[in-house]
């Protein structure tokens, strides 16, 4: 199987707390390193009671200190929420502390609602798109240079993490190609544009000082359990969480028992089916087959695996099973 990595959202389950979720994130990173996953990423989200990773740089520093070899990074930092110089300083510091292990994935979505986005950005205008210029500015702060610049972060020039562009549309795919950066597509919540985005990225790619040839990662939601029935039972938490978000009833990730007792309407069931159409859910064999098919379809260089379950033990078990999946014979 192609290299696998972990995307962790510091999931806050019902009956738990943000502090517990962050402790579990650290434990998960230690286990991911033991299981030889390539990367461990955390994502920036705000005003979401089920997600405790609102400050990726802080979480990355803690996780990197608790591990020794796995690459650790952001998947991603929502750059429109921040000044490029601030992110450059944060991630140059991380790279100085943990050289050769830090990844910086950049996204252009706010990672939250518009009211919270305005509070984060401190201005009312959210529609102007300075993302391409901000990405270039950030990278320029960190590229090796003998020419003094002002402003010049310290740590700064020469302390460059591995920079990725993240996307759920064709915009970031084309920008990643133009700038010569590796690209990670969010198949786990935007499956319809997967093929188009990857084709645009590869066909328009321009080599850069950071990357010679296109490099694709596909983010996939996976729940792997000893049986198909158990995996689908665990996935009920995500189904009910989708309904809660869609109706504005934000809360911690519900339990499978809560999901099993919920009276879904036909409209809600249709919404769940659409939202989870790209999720890979099942036992070890069926998950292996599904990822094998996705590997053939995308020719991806890496998979980034997102697994959200109410139980931390179930999440650990899923990643342990996934680490033992054999590639299909024709891959």
C-alpha cells in the first residue's frame, strides 16, 4: 500500500473534554509513529465543540516533543485567518526545534463560520482573495537567502518546513501546480471534484526550487474494525454529527448509541448518504480493497487518513488494523 499518514482533529466526544481530546491526540501520535505512519497532521478549526485543534502550531510543538521520527504538521493552517509573517515565525520556530520533521499545509477556507472568521481576522471583508499572494509571501520569508530583508523573521530564512497546499476544489490544485508545491486533496468531504482537481494539478505543474515533479496526497475518511457491522456501527457517530452540524446544533461527537437511537428523517438519511459517500468503512479486507481501488483511480503518492470515532480505543484499533492492510495483488 502507498504510504499512509494520520489526520487528527483532537476529537471531543460526548462525555469527554477538550483537555482529554488533546491528551488522546498526543497518544495517537506516539502510536502512529510506532506503527510507522509517515506523517501526523492536525487541522485548524474554530468554534466547533467537537474539535479541539484550534491552535495547530501549539499542538504540533507538543506532539513533536512527544515523538522522535514521524513528520508532524498542519493539515492545515487556514492562512486567511493569519498574517503570513506570524505563520512564518511559528513554523520556522517549529522547524528550528525539530529540523526535518515539520510540515505546513495551507488552506484558504476559514475553518469556521463567518462570524468567527471576522473575529479571527479583525476586519469585515471576507470575500477578497489574497491567498496566492499570502502563500508566496510566507514562503519567501523562509527560503534560504543571504540578502537581508525587512521584515525578516527569526527564526526565518533557511528554516523552511515542507509546505503543502490543501484543497477541496480546483482553485488550490491549480495554485499548487503554478507554485510547484505538493498538493493534498480533501476527498473525505469533496469527492465530486477529486479527478478534475488532480488532473489540473498534474497537467499544469511547474517545477520549483521546492519540488521537481507533482506530488499528490489524498485525504480519506476511514473506519476499520474487526467486522463490517462494527465499523458501520462506529460510523453512526459521524452520521449524527453531520445532521447536528447541518441544523446548527453544534456539539461534541455523539456516541454510536446516541446515533442508533436518533429518529432520522428520509431527508436526513439522504444528507448523510451524500456526505459519507466517500468514506471507507468496513473490516480489514474491505478497507484494503477500497483503498486499493482509490490508489488505482488517483495514482496518489500518499494517503492521509482521517478517523473519527467516539471511542479513542476504537480509533486506535482502526489505525492498528489499517497498518496491517495488504495491498491487492494487482496494485
